[in-house]
C-alpha cells in the first residue's frame, strides 16, 4: 500500500472543495471522496479525524455542526493553476505590392 504524497489535511481540503456542499462536507463524505479518488490509498480514519480536528483548531477549516468548510482565508491562499500565458503573435505587416507599373513608352522623334 502506498503512502499519499499529500497530507490528510490536503486530501480533506481537496475533497471539501470538490464536493461543493453549501453547508459543508461531513467526515463520511470526505472519507468516501478520498477512497474514490485514490483507490490504492491505505486509508486510516483516525488520521483523517486528527487532520480535520487540527485544521478546525488552526482556523484553516470551519466546523459547522458535524460538517467542515474551508475557511475563507484558506481559499484565498490556495494556489490557483496558472495557465500558460497565451502568446499572440503580432500581425506581420503585409508587404505592399508594388503597383503594376506599365512599361512607359518612350517616344523618339526623328
């Protein structure tokens, strides 16, 4: 069983954001989301409980009855995926076509 690259708090935060529950996500919903998102993960419920408790004590999570929400300050700190800047090539100036010059007739007076 592999250990997660993310901490339980990060997994829980990801689950809360993904579930988009208005009144917060319950511990059971967070657990089921983590298990669905990472099926090969060796899940320990006591570590999730500890991470949720520590997150709510530190102010990163807000506990509403038996559910958890991400704190407003934590949402702002969350790194947003920065899209690669779209480079728009400047339009190249079109070469002006030389006006088709008519061959000039030279009049030779003799």
